[in-house]
């Protein structure tokens, strides 16, 4: 899980590095305004680095306290515990390790994306120097709904947890149903969403 998340994070950083250059080339070719700002990749990398501490804290919290991370900010919820007590806690250890790792990487990805989006908006508004820095800080402190939605999408995409739709979504819902057949199927196919998204 850690290896897969590391590869996804590296992929995110690489994509964020090349995308503004391609956008600039296409804008010049078409004679249209740029939609991305030079420097977004550095803003993204800076945000990822900023997210390391928070990601580590949130990941350890998820690992130790049996919480499930839903995606944006600090949206945690207590996981449904089929087996209560110390025995259930011990049985859930592999899941808690996977979840804690996902939380760590999702938090870094989200921090990077939020910083990148704030940088883009401030740059496209034509702000420079201290005015740009102040605007970035304002946007990251109080992001728009659209920024939060984009951030959540990136967190899910790069942790291979995009919501499945169509036929595959129907299969996933059937596997997660609360009936005896679904419980049996979960023993045969314990992981579905992540492998399908990969």
C-alpha cells in the first residue's frame, strides 16, 4: 500500500510539473489565455511538504483509533465495528495499517492540490509578490467549495479510491450489502474498488 501510494504521489508531482508547460504551449498555439499558471508545480510540491506533518498525525490517529478517513480536511468517522473490544481491534490491525497509510498520503495530496489551486487563482488574478502570497494564504485558509471538491477528487484519484459507476459500481454495492451472500463474497473478493481503479 505504501509503495502504491508513493508511486501515485510521484505521478501526481510529475503530472503537476508537466501540465503547465503543455497548457502554455497549447495556449500559444491556439492564441487563447492560459488556464494554468507557471509555478503551479512548485506550489503543489510545497503543499505536499506542508502536508507531511498533518498527514503523519492523521495517519497515526487513523491507525490507533480505528477511524475511517473520508477525504477532505479532517472528515473522520468511527468505523462500524463488527467485532467489538480488544479482539476486534487486533483483527482490524491490517485494515488500520492500510487506512493509516492512505490517510497519510491523502493528506499530503490534498494539501498539495489546495496550495496549487490557490496559487493558480492568485497568479491568474495577476497578483505578484506579497499580494500573491497573501491571496494564496487567504484561499488556503478559506477554500471555495469548488476547490474542496477538486481537492477531494485528487485525493481519491491518486489513492485509487474513485467511486465506481455503472456495472462495476453495481458489483461494488452488491459486495458491500448487508446480507449473507455479500459476506461470503467478501471472503472471496475482499478488495474490489482499489484494484479496479488501478
